[in-house]
C-alpha cells in the first residue's frame, strides 16, 4: 500500500509542476500539496 501511495504522490507532484509551468499556479500548488499529503513520506491522509 505504501508503494501505491508513493506512486500516486509522485504523479500528483509531477502534474502540479507541469501545471505551474503552463500557467495554472493555483492548481499546480494545490496538486503539489495534495501529493505531499497523500505520500507515505508526508502526512498520509489514509493512516
């Protein structure tokens, strides 16, 4: 389960960075924050 959460977190952070580059700063920051919350290295909302 930790591996799946880590993969989801990485995907969210990558999409957040891409969104910021494209000009959607608010959505990009939101995706990065959600990715950090979901990831097992951060504060996981599933545990």
